[in-house]
């Protein structure tokens, strides 16, 4: 169902969203005192500066630039090669000042945006990805916007400087979570056939989307996008549970920064279903994992 403001879906709009979200982090960095860069964030073990390094590392990985060759990993265990690379980048800049990190990001981002806008690609062009082996330019760009916006919110929360909850990047993030709901309902929350769940995001990005769970041809549950409260085959009303929460609460939960008990929400319908969805809604997981 529609979002307001709508998430950009054209190449120019997505590039604008990416440029804006990184620039927001740069602006936050320039306003920091040196001690602010060392403030802890809701991502365990990560400081404000670490999140800014993560954005630098991701931008340079997307540009296929050489990685920092030195520095021990930040942690002994990471989930995948991409996150191991990020740990090395963070460790390599551990002794840098915050001003040095933000200068690197500001300088590279300006160059990178000029490069991205001049590429001879469209959103459907297949490229090598760093979140997966092969992807499209559009999917990679959306994933990068989503990740970067979460980092912006991590930094804002740590600095107590809320903002940009109605930005294009916020809309891209919200759309991604709503689109993932059918898979989350079946694979992660184990919602039974005959049930449906609706996410009612109350703003600043307004969104309403959901998933119905039906029995597939092989007898296994299948999640489908929900556009009404009516089962199209049986003609009987579904057992619908609605979860109301703000854009900020959705971000913190879906990014794995806060548990269900640490956010404010309202459930209309089956509380057990609502709780299972919220517990499973850690779609992105901690960026440092």
C-alpha cells in the first residue's frame, strides 16, 4: 500500500536519497566535538566514529577500491566476509581522530556521487554485489541507502540529535521492511495459515502494509502481500492482527538495535501473533555483526 512520503523508485531519486543520507552523516560529524565521536551507540561495541567508518568502508567497497591492508579485526566472530572487511576497516582507523574520519567521508562521497551519476547503467543492470554475489544496480543502491540510513539514526540517537525520520532514505527503509513482511511472517515468525498481520506505521513516514498466510499447494504455509482483510479463495474474513508503531520504533526494531520490550507499539488483535512478528522483525540485524 502507498507510503507517504513515497519512496523514490527511479534512478535519479534513489541517487538523491543516497547522497542526502550520507551528507546528513557528514553534517553530523562536522558538528561533533572530538569526544562525541567516542560515544557508544545502540550497536554493541560500536562508537559514533565506528559507524562513520562503516559508511566510508561501504562506499569504497561499492566503488571496488582497495581495502585497508592492516589492522586486526575488531571482533573474533563475524557473520560473513563483508562484515569481516568492515571490522578490518574500523580497526585500521581506530587511532584516527573523528575529524580525520569525517574528512575522508566528505571528500570521498563528493567524488563518488559524481562517479555514480555518470555511470552507464540503469536500475536493472546486473553488477557484482557486496551483500550478495550478483545483484542489480538498483537493488544494491536500495540496500546501501537502507544500511546508511540506519547508521545515520544510530549516530543521531547517540548524539541525542533526532531528525530525518521523514527523509527519502527513511521511506526506502520503511518500504523494504513492509515488502519483507510476507517472508518474515512465515519463515521467521511461524504464523499459521488463516492469519494475517498488518504493519501500521504512524509516521513521520506513513505506511500500511501486511501479509496473509495461506496453505500452499504442497501443504506448507506461504506468505502473500495483504491488500485487504479478505481471503480471495475462501471468501471468509482473515484473522487480522494490526501492529501500530512509529517510523523510529520500526527502524530501531527492524535494524536489531532494540528488542520488542524496548520499543513502544500497540497491537490490535492477537497479541501472540503481534509479539511473534515483532520478535522476528530483526530484518537487517546489527550492522556490526
